[in-house]
């Protein structure tokens, strides 16, 4: 990551999509980012952060058709 973990803040409120709410170096930059929760498999969790707002996101699972 290019930003230290203590220089940005994220929100994971129940019922709301995860989002970046503050980036210390550039307060307006948080609005440019999209944050997605990933559930890659039992016992694992993950996240995807993208600079921008994609129209769609596709998740492919290894070994599934």
C-alpha cells in the first residue's frame, strides 16, 4: 500500500457498503475510491480497493464454472 495504515479511515457499518471515509494527505481523495468486501472462502476474508467507481465487478472462484 502506498499510504500508511494510520493515514486513512474506512467504514464497515452493518447494512452499509464499506467505504474509505478519510485520507489524511488529501481529504477529497476518499470520494475517488471504491472499497469492496470479498469472501474468498470459508475462514478467509478480503477487500478490494479501486481508484474509481466501476460499473460492475465480477468475482470468479477458482474451480467453479
